[in-house]
């Protein structure tokens, strides 16, 4: 069964788990970036890339690609991919997550009330 502890979280930067595991300095930088401080955003990117890359390296990250459709009222298929790395892309000024191993494809639509189940999830 999928479980998302962040669904009801109003502000992810106020998560107790985040405060417990990130330094106050990085948290302050993220909060400044969230408030629109472009210099703080650029300063945070290398740390964010390193942390995200470490999570990807040990298999803790997946990402989903939602395919576009011609009908704006319908969701297209969603492909879950395993993240294999994250890099700080200087040109884009962003952390880019990459992966090419497709874990599964779900034809949708997806709602919070009816999320897709992973094939190996135990009930």
C-alpha cells in the first residue's frame, strides 16, 4: 500500500523530519530560496544536488512521468522510473534527476483516493 506522509503537509519546509535531519544553515537557505531569494537558490543547489544524488545512489528515489494527452480532462499514462543520479546543472540552474529504468506504467487516471499500487507492495 502506498503511503504519503506529505499529503497533508502545508509547508514541506516546516516538516519535523526535515528539521531533524538538515542543518539549520541549509534550512535557512531553503527558506530564503522559497521566499524568492535567487542568490539563496543558487547557493543551495550544490547541496541539494549532492543530497539528492546520494538518495538516488542507494535506490531511495523514483520519479513519475505523466504523459500529456489531447484531452485536458484525462490523464495520460504514467511511467514510474528509478532515479539513478542527480546533478547540479549549472546552465539550467537546477538539480536534474535522471533515470532510465522503467519500473512500471499505469494507464491512469490517478487520484489521491485511488493511487496505483506497486506490483510488489504487500497489503
